[in-house]
């Protein structure tokens, strides 16, 4: 699915950029990591949502991987 029609950035490209260890931390950096810059900004909200989802998934993954320690 195309998220940014001005730059033809797909959801898969954004998710790929966000999955990298040195991936983007903000919407502006998502554009940079995809090799472009914002044009109209209409997709910024969708990109921000994907960024937020990725951060939440990472937090849940780390929390789920913690082992309980016997007292």
C-alpha cells in the first residue's frame, strides 16, 4: 500500500526503515531514510502512526522477553 503518494513510499518501505537498528526516530527521518523529503505532508500522520506502532511493538517485545526471577 502506498502511504506517501508524492514520493511513492510504500508501507513496506517505511516498516523496513523502522525495523533497522539505526532506523528513524521521527517522521522527518523516515522520509530521509527512504531517500526523499516531505512534499505536501498529507502522509505525515500515517507515518507517525507506523512509527508509534513500531515503538510499541518493540517495548512489548522487550517486556515479554524478560524472565521472572524466583524470590
